[in-house]
């Protein structure tokens, strides 16, 4: 499941969008600080830039504690299947914490992006509502968090047209998001939607004027495309009041990624069948974990570098019980893989019992889920229409 935790999801911190006056408003000329998206992306990966990003992210954390109302977050996922523990511990739990801290959050179910790199969408409706049920069961509150789908917000997608005029073909092909997605297809020719994925992602972020996007350190360059588009739009069009840009430059909120392996010791992936889904019952969870890969050493230690499979199970137990993994490993001692799997199973089933109960309740009431999604879509449309009106005004396209 691709995410905008850049699901989705994928970004240098600091700074605001700047305005410059163009003598010819019909032609874009890169500013001195921006001689191409490729260069901007490369600059965002330097050690110095990353250090600034980390410092700014830490500053943002403090600002959230002082005034959460100054931030708006955009994140999301592609509905390609049910959420699993990797999604929960990697991103979903952090979204709930941001909501609890008072940050306004928009979560996109990126249904249009499902067709970016595949021929069909699969049981898309079922997966959209499954994703929604996972969100709500995990603690996202529709009264505080706006959950919506790509295909239900026309004005968001219309923003792609002016945004596409601000980037070049070569810039898109050098974009790390596009390159990674292309490599994942095994060399299959890219669709136009896949090639323009970063621009669509920028529209996702900028339509609601999100100024904060949760990302891992390795995703920092992915947000740079949206920052460049925001700056270029204001450089080309701007507004009468040049002191206020049309779009804020979105900043990254860095999070330490929780990298969980699948139960077979390889990358966690639904296609490999090595995941534990949020909606699994306790018995199924126990059966899956019973087959999990360990090693021959009966003494359990937490050593991710040398014992990745064993350490992954210890980490799962630690995350589910909010404990230190070294402490859990020490308690198990020479109990071996069997004891480790028992400890992990108990911790996961206990942690997810209320979430699973709530999810079952939600899934049995499809009318309620439809109501929640309709409300989120209506809210997203209201904001997207207002943003598009601003864009058309700036572009002098109000007739």
C-alpha cells in the first residue's frame, strides 16, 4: 500500500514560499535558488540539508505543543489491500497521536493512484471502505480528521493542469518517486499517470494548503516537488497582494520509521502473505506467528543487525506492549523461539483486541461508513473549490 507518508506517503524544512515579480507573466524562469527540480531534490539530500531538516522538524514538534492550530497535515494511502501491523506502527498510530495533539489532519484515500501502475483496480470499493474501517478503528475521529477519496474531489484533480505547466518532462523523470515506481514495474513502460505522480501528489498536499507532511528521512526529497510547484506558481502568477503566497511551502515532520519485517524475515508485503492484518482475529494471528522465521540460537536477544528475524519478533512484542525490546528479550532469555512467539502473540492480540472489536462493529454498519466518507468528501470539496477559485483568480481565468 503506497502512502503519502511520503501513504502513501513521502522534504527540506524551514522557509516559506517566496514571491518574485516576472516581467513576462507568460513564461516561467527559474529563480536563482531553483534552477530545476532535479537540482532542488539533490540539494535536499545533502548532509547539511538533512541536518537543517531535522532541526526544523524538532522545532515544529515544539510549536505543535504550543499552538497546534497553526498546522494542517495531509497524508494518506492507496487502497490496494487491508492495513497490517507495518502500516499501524509505521504511520497510523502517529496520525492518531497528531490528532490527539490538536493538529487538523486530512487523510487521502488515493483511489486514482491505484491505476497509476496497474491495469485494473481490483475490488476498489471494498478496499476503500476497509481502509476507512481500519482508520476509524485505530482511533481516527471523523469529527477532527477529514477522510476523503481522490475521485470524489474534482477541483483537487483539476489543479494538476496548471501544476503540470510548471514542471518539465525531464524533471519528472529524474524525480525519485517516479524512478522508484518505474523500477518497481520491472521496466514496464510508464503510464502518463505514473509519470505525473509527483504532480498529483503536490495537488493532494496543496489543495487544502497543508503546511505539514509526516515523512521518514529517506522521503525528504519526495516533498520537494510540492515545494517547488508552490514556489513556481507564485513566481509565475502570484496575487495582487504579493506578501501572501497562494500556497504555503509544505514542511516535513520527520518520524523515526519503524521498519518491520514480514513473518518470513523479508520485507513485509501483502503480496507475500507475510503480514498480520489489523482485522485478523486472535486465532489467525497465532497461526501466522507460529510459522514465523527465527533462528537456531535458543537464547533470545535483540540484535537487529545480526539476528533480524528474531529481533523483528521482539520488536513487535515491544511495540504492542509499549516496552523496551532489550527488556523483553532478557525476560525470555533461553526460552527459545517457541516462547518468543507466544509472547509476541499475546502482546499483539491484547493490544489489538479493542481495535478489532471496533473494526468488526464498523464493518457491520456499511451505511455509517458511507456517511463518514460522504462527510469527508463534502469537506474536501468545499476546500478544494475555494482553492481552485483562488488559483483561477491568480491566473486571471475568472470569466
